[in-house]
């Protein structure tokens, strides 16, 4: 028998818009096609998408972009939802949630805190972040399973209890798994990783979020997103030679910069689209995260249909064919900005170092490096990652390597290969690509993120040693790959990485330059050519998926109170109804401050499930404007300089609230919500910047912090690390209404500046309740 309490809450859920059960199967009448092989009873609901699109098109009375069709097609209330690109907040019903193991820990801890019995939409956990690259795939995987046993057990049992599918360590990288099994044209996926947009290569709107946002979706609550603008990238011509899909996004990154896509969806269209493979489109969408875009997407076409068929989903392709008019943009639709790229003229690119938007043609990079004083000798070349680990990527790299081997050459640089999934690993082993890459000097790593996210036990250099690496990854912030701030990391395509690794220098241009064979003869590498998909079927490799049981209510989830890796969450304190007065400034940050600077990865990943322990990395990478140093700030109460986390803990112990002052695009990069949880846990209340990256701003709001921006960016210069700040007007906190900040200088003088915010009404309720999770629990209490 169902308790009266649950019945009452379920009734309230229906009335208030909180959804407890996934209802897509009931609504889908035209066809019953499963969303994936792993969820045979969850069906694609194109009819609902079509119905919503028609309602919105009639209301707006204009052609719609593809992005608008999919986003508005998932509106909770399409008839009444206010829609204005770049301004209004949309309430959406995503189709599924995907979580990688590092972020899933906190997401599942928050879901457990919510008190809900089961997730409301199909959800999965993917174990890809905690495997350190050291000796090679098999050894590294065994070591990771041993070291991370407690965390893997927690995620597996939590998944079983709450109805979440569990992809075991060794399965592969979350985004490759999603592309192979879960993404499809028109789907809306919410993922707790910033590169979730990878799924746009299959025509889905796939958006990276923090764990608290994922909890909303898993709880069946409409998910809020500011209505995105739409930037159109028109592709004409055709890729050829050494140019690759990676070069498209490297070029776009150079045009838009790391914040040019903020608040927008990048929508690719035009005749050039059809010359790009499905996995190539995924590469482009994946790295759209580096320009701050909400997500990126391609229209449904024959290349996607081919990929769906090869990955065992021909039934989805057939259904997409029926609804194709809703999976491409309307003729005459309007974009907020249009960029045109001629693929026939696009040259191979390499971006970096230290930022993914510093774009250079490969032909120029050697000269630029010499001029700038960057090391031209390449110490390590690394291919793979969630961005470039498809069968086609591995085939093109192997085609380059095979030519070198034919002339008696191996890589001059160290060389590593990261397969994106167990399916890719098994297939490239079967088809000989993996052996070719080993023969040229490569080391095949585990099916995991590895060095891309700092999980790299690098031994060939000492920390502080200036060196250069080239990768096919997506992100190259200072110290990201190996924790060495002097590593100059460049991102490019896998085939260019392979060619440069063979040559051993940035001064090599494979389009024009010659190599010297073992017999002393000169030869030039030919542009690589490889199959888009295997001629045979994919080899699935080992079975690494754990189905959630139909009833997980009896499953026990163990979190030891003495664990150093997992910690149950305590609710954050509720707002006291008063202005925030006389806050100290923990740090005034100078320049770029990504989520890597705020909450470092690498060795800190092991604490992602333990909020107090991981808070010891708070802002340790940020540069203090007062002394130009990282992890060294003045304690305003003792006047002594010390580590940022220690200073924050001291303020918390003394009952003093504090603020952070930041520069442009604060919180750029990863979706990791720990960068918001940590300052809240250690007593922070306000983050004031010139501008925020989208995901981080939302994460801060979710945890009850105030992300505010200077009404006049020049006011950044008015605040000094020794000042005190008061935020006044919180009693009248309202959407669109600026707040006042009173700056109190040590000499007794004061000045007032204005601060803007992007809070809507429900987000203000998050702040007042102390966090979005607190607010959810308040609603549940009212319902019961």
C-alpha cells in the first residue's frame, strides 16, 4: 500500500508542475521506439515535440531555428511560456540526465538529501574521471578500481537504489557513451559535465550543468534556462586534405573567443554540413564549451542516419525521417549573429597555449612559438579524449603513423592514445589501428578522460620545467593536464598531433615540409584518409553496464561517517532577512579565473564526494591582485598572508562573511559545481565580477550565493583587497532591480557602486532559502 503522505505529495506534484514519473511512453502514440537499448520501456516522444513546436510557432508567427524547435519543443507550458531570446527564463522538461563519476558523487548526494525515492527521468552514471594515466590501459584500470572502490561502490549502489543506470569504470568517456547509445535527433539531455554538448553531433540539444540542476531534472521539477540567443555558423564548401572537423571549432573559437558564445546556442547549417561525419560534428559541438556557448547543434542529415544505423539504432533513424521537418531549421529563420566558414579554404589549426581561443594555422605556429619564446620541441603528443576519439579519428591518426612506419620512423615525442569508449577500443584493436599506433611509439591508455582532465601521473619532466605538449583535447588552461604551470599545451586534430609527434617539433608543417626516412631519403606525409565508420559492425567489447533494478527500495547506500572521500550533506543556512554588511574580501582575482583555478582537478578529484576535504583547494590557482601570487592572501583580521582556504576557514570560524572580486568571464570552463559549493561551505556569500560564465553563475545561485556584476565594469578598480563591502537592498531583492554596494575603505571613506544580477523570482527564492535544494525540500514539506 502507498502511504497517504506519498499520495498527497504526488497529487501536489501534478498540480505544481513537479513530475515524479517519466510520462513519455504514455504520450507517444504514433510509434513506439525506445530511447535506447538499455531503456526499452522509455520511448522517443516526437509527437509531443511536434505539438509544442506548433504551439510556439503559432504564437511567435515566424520561422524557427533548429535550436528553438528543440528547446521550445521541451517547454513545460508552451502555450503560456514567455519567450524572448536572451531575456526570459524558460521552464523545460529534458528527456534524460547523464553524470560523470566526479560530478555524480555530489549530484547523487544532493539527490539523496532531497528525500525522493527514485529519479523521474532516465539517468545514467559514467565512471570516466577517476582513472589516472600511468602505465597503460589495463594496469591503470585495475589500479583505479582498487583506489576508488569506495566511490564506485557508492555510485553503483546509489544508482541501483534510485533507478540510475551505471556504466562501470573502463566503459569509456561519458560523451562518447552518450553519442553511441543515448543521443538522438531532437533529444534534450542535461549532463553534469561542460562537454555534454558533444551530443549535438547527433542533432540533440545537450547542455552541461552543475549537479544541483541535474537534481531538479531527476526530481521531475521543470528545469530553468535563460532563453538562449542563437548564433548561426554557415558552412560552405567541403573539408579536404589535412583539414578536419576539429579545425572548424578551432577557427570559430578564434573568432568568438572564450566568452563569445555565452548565453547562446551555436547552430551549424549550410551546404558544408553534409561533408562532415556525425562524429566530426560531435567534435565541433563538444568544443563549443570553450567559447562559453550554452550548447551547439547540427541539423539531422544522412551522416547522422548512417551513424545511428551503425550503432544499432536504425529504428530511431527511421522515426527521425518521419519527423525530419522538426529536426532541421525552418527556411528564413533568423539568427542573432551569423558566421560563415568556407570549409574548402579552411587550413589546419592549432590553438594555445594556456587558452583554447588563441588560434593559429599550423603553418604559422613554429614561427609564432619562436617569436613568443614558447618551447618548439614537443615533449608529448596525446590523442583521444571525449573530443576526438572516434573510429574515424583513430583511423586518420593510424594512416599518418603507417606512413612513418613505412619509412622506418617512429615518434620523436612521447605519444599516448586514449580510446573514447570500450566499443572504440575493441574495434580499433580488431581492425589493427591500435597496433599501428603502438608500433609508431604510442601507449594506449584506459578508456577514460586521463590527461585531458589532469589525471596524468607524468614522469618525463619536473614541475616548473618549461615544455610543450600537443593534444587533440578541448581545453588547455594553465596546469590543467599535468599540474605544471610551465607546460605549454596546444590543441589540434588527432592527425596533426600524430604528425607533429613524429616530427617532434612545432616547426613542422605536414602540408609542405619533408621528413627524413631511416634510409636518409626525404619524404612528405600524404593527407590521411580513413573510413568514417568500420566496414564491419562495431565490436562492443566487454559488457560494462549495470541495469538499475525495477525496485531498488531495499538497496542500501553506505556512506561511512569517517570516510575521507564521501560525506553526507548538511543544509546550508537560510538567509536571515538582512543586508550583507561589512563583508571582508577573501581575494580580488586578477585576470583569468576558470573553475580549474577555483576548484582544481587532478589529485583533488578523489575528494569530489567530500565537501569539507575538497574545500581545501578553494581558489588556490587564482592570482591575488594584491601580490601577484597564487594561494597567498592577506588575512584582514590578523594581517598575515596565508593560503586562501585557510583564510576562508578562519573567517568562518570567527563568524565573518566574505566576498570574492573577479574579472571577466569568471568561472569559465568545467561545469564543476564544487567551485560554487566550496565558497558557500567556507562562509562566502557574494561573488562580484565583470562577467560570469553561464554554468558557474547558475551553480552559484543554486547554492545560495549572490553572483553580481559591476553595472560599470570600471568599478572593479574601486574595490581594494583591504576594503569592506556591504550589499544593501536585499529586503527588496527583485528581478531586474540593481543592488547597491557600499565600499568602506580603511581610511574611513566610503563610496557606493551599483551591481547588476540576473536572478528571476524562483532564483531569489533559492537565495532566501539558502540553496535550491533547501527550497525543493520546503516545497516537499508543504506538499506533505
